[in-house]
């Protein structure tokens, strides 16, 4: 496989509702920003992979088809990827693979979602309709009619983890993480909750979405787009030299999808584990030569659908032992001045979650931190589907 | 439901944007295909089927495979399962549901490892002991599957109840239906004898509640929250009892109890209601934390309506 680097990234501002833009416009804005970052023309790009999660959000069964021409990719290959919450990560993995295989030299990964056009006319708000729309993602024969939602399926995993590790995932700790993410989001002017102040006390007292997940510890619904451009080593060196920014190498990629049905052993979902994250990280670490993630990775952009899930994922990825996820705060690991910077973008909880492009948003932030803070290595993570079934991990390293 | 107005103009930073009402839906006559024997057995025979691999002996419930993927796609055999088992993990309980499920709240969606099964059956969980809270079902809680009276061949034809709540003589009855269980006489939580402090808070809370009732009379939004709803609720607290009377948009509060209420609330402390009125806490959160109990699970809908009142009154004043 060939070496692959990221040569440009771009995102739109994250907003709870973009009245002024459709997803066509958002896609154009992100692509314009990414090619601008790389200082290349869209004509230099060989192929595009689209991350759009949910047809119902976009009101179209082939939502990517209008984008091909309007982003300047007419008459070139284009493929849509949809993998639940991990759509963005799997889209970037596809773009990476196309370059690594030698099939194309420069590939664009574009993620976009327009979620809050959905509207519940009864309550006169968007949220219930967004939840309902995502609710069509659950198992349709045995679970959807029981009221499956994304929140209650992640709550299942968190509750099962708490069954297995009583005493871990204390409310005080997840509330403190919420406060840290809200402080960090003030460095991200693109974030949905930029300018907001949320304290640990406010997070502690916020209402339950579904027990034990609280409102201020839950990802927001966002509309927006993100684009990441991948290139082969020789192209990347020339482009980054011209653009005047460091090359960001992709040194590790890993992914795993668990079974969705719960059972007694690993042939089925072990509810108290997020094995998908564990296996994805393990594969990415092996590829990147990482033996001690806590010592070798400085920036983590983690798909925090829920803060208690963030804690479990950090344990699954080897930053803290399983059963000791509270060490993230209790031992100061992700506290200001600690050894790891987790979600400097504010994460999906405070930065924004436009599902098909959220992981591009995370990747954009990781590249920004590696460049601006002169750090060595970052991890970008995506999770998705029922009971955190899908996990994708990408390792990025700052080059010269 | 799409309102008649087809479009509207919104203004953002001086620019005008058009927005239209649209919908996306499809009707189905969807086959249950290879799952038909499972759903027909639920509907017609009150029996739960599993899929057993004759080679590795793994038993999957529900029978979601035709072939065993662990054994080079060996054809499975359908087997009848016991209707008892344990919770695979602590199930989440939904209090805030979207429009398709709001009539069911609160409901628990859990997974039961039936005796002899290797995979867990997704299932609703309910209690006969009043409102459902997150602490009633835990990993390992022993349960029995109960069948609905009206079964149509859907996952909602069945639900699980803690076996400890089922009279001993009925625990081994196969195909037990919901009508065989007593849903109407749960045991109320015990309250401590009122002390001086609790009585004091009770009286001040009662005054606040009466003031709130008068504010409802002035708030169109709050009246809408209670429109078309009639309930007589006896509320018992550690400081004393009162009655909440909801009558089609009106709220009244009276000291003491009424005979034959629609349901009963038991609050560990009267301050739960002052916290509710002053936005410090919601009645729903108090239920989740088991500081507030209601005698009928279905009456959570009433609690949900009451929870809206403080905000509706505040918005009226703005």
C-alpha cells in the first residue's frame, strides 16, 4: 500500500439550523474551504467519496447525485457511504484506501447532513422528528417497534458497562468532562456551542434524555458539512510545500463492526463492551506502530455521542483500564495540562454533530491541533449504529 | 400530518428565505418471510421459538437466522423456548419518546436471555408495581414473558415482568396473559411520620401550588397543556396530603385526599413540588430518582403534562 497524507481540510460553521443554506450549498462551502486550505484546484481531485448518513434527512434516496456537478467533480468517480454515526469515518477510510491502493492520487472525502429540516408539527419543534428519523435506523423486525432510539441503544451499552463496573462512570466525572469540553469549544469559532458556558454543576443538574444519559452530556443535532482531501506521498509533498503547511500523514487505519444481537459471547454483542472501538484502535495502532497510546498520542478527537460513552471508548482504546474510565478526570489525564488533549474542537457534544460529516469535523480539528500546537500524533474516532456496533479509528502524524 | 399552509418566509440577517412544508413516507405490505413461524407462534400459540444449530447447538432467540454462520451455514432447527429467563443487562427506560411512541411512555426496552438461549430477546419490560423506574430491572433480574391479550404477530405482543411480582401459582403457567396479573393495586411506598419541618414545607408548598393553579387560569399556554384532560390525583407527602384536580384546562389544589382518585402520587418530601414549580427539578426526574412514585404507569402522561406547566406559565409572563 502507498503512503497517504491529508493535504487539506475544510468545514462549515456548525449550526442547529441552517435556514440560509441547503445541503447543496453546505457541501459547496466545505469543498471550497478544503481546496482553499490545500491551495489546489478542484480540477486536481481525481475522485470523491460522499458521507451522507440518512436519506430521510435529505429527503432523497440518492442524496449525493446533485452534488457531483456542483462541487466540480463531473465526469469523475463518486461513491456514497452510509454507516450510521460512523459514516464520516468510513467515508474517509474509503478515500484513504482509494489513494493507498494506487487507484487515484487525490481523493476528496465530503460529509454533509441537513438534519433539522425535519419538523414535528405537533410539538412545533425539530427534535422529536429528528429522533424519529434516526429511529428508522434500528432493527426493523425485532426492535424498532419497541421504541428503539439512538439514545436508548447507547444507554443500553452504558448501563451494561455500569453493571459490569459498578462505581465507574460517576455522574460528577462525566459532568466535569462536559465542563472541560465546553471550555475547549471556546477555541473553535465554528462550533455550535461557541460562546456558551456550561459548568459541571449545570451538566449534573440537566435532565435525563434517557437514564443515565443527561441533556448537557449528549451530542447536539447539527447541520453542516466537512471535507478532507487525501493524497499520495509525492503529490502531498508538493502540494503541502506549495500550501505552506505541514503534511499530515495517515499512519494507521482500523475498523470493526460488531454483531447487533446481544449474546453470551463475542460471536454476538457483549453489551458491556464497545468491542468495535477496541478492535478498530488495535488494528490502527498495529499499523501505526503504537504500543502505548497514552504516551504516543497527544490529541484525540473522539466521537462523543454521549460523554459516558466517550469514557468507555477511551478505556476500550487503551488510555485507561476498563472499569477505571473515571481516571480520565480523577488522575487528570484529560484535564487542562494533562498528557492528552481530548476533543479540543468541543467534540460532538459541544462542537457539533452533522452525522455524515461529524468525523470530518473531528479530522479537521485534529489536523489543526497537530499543525498549530506542533504536536506529533493524533487519533480520530467514529462510532455508530445500534449499541455502538461500528467503530473506526484513524491515526494521524505530523510531518515536516 | 402536514398543515395546510404550504410555505412561509423566514428572515435571517435581513435576507429572506423560503421554507415549505413537506413529508416523506411510504406504505408497506411487508412480509415477515422466514420470521413468520416465530411471529405466528407468538400470535396464535403464545409460544416463543428459537433457532438451534444442530452442529454447534447454539440457540438464537429470536430465530433471526436461516443458517448458522458459525458452522458454514448449517440449516437451523426451530425449537420451543421456555418463557422465563434473566435480563442480559440493565435496560434503558424511555420517558421522552417521539410521536410514534409517546402513548407508551414510560417503557423499558431490554433483552432477556431465556433459559437455554445464547442470544438475548429484545423485549419491552414493565412492572405491575406502579410507575417504571430504571432500578426495577437490573442485569440478572429473573423475568417471565407475558403475552398481550390482542396479539397481531409483532414484537409488542409480549413483554417481560419480574418473576418476583407474579403470584407463585402462576409462575409456571405457560403463555400467561397480561389479564392474569394484577395491575391496579400496587403497594404504595411507605412514608415517615410527618415531622415539624416537613409539615412546614408542606404548608408553604400548598400555598405555592394554589398560586400556581390561579396562574394556570391566566395562562392560555398552560390551559392548553391540560386541555381535554380530567384527573383526580391524591398526593401523599412526608408533610401531609393534598389533591390535584385537573379538569379540561383547569387546575385546582385542595388540602387532604378525595375518595376514588384516578391515581395516587407518593412524594418522599413535599419540597419535590416546590422544586418543580421553581424549575430546580422536574417531576419526571423525581420519578427517575425514585423520590416520587405514581400508582399507574400509564399515568406518566399526566406527569408529563404537569411538568410543562411551570415553563408555560413563565412564557405567558414574558
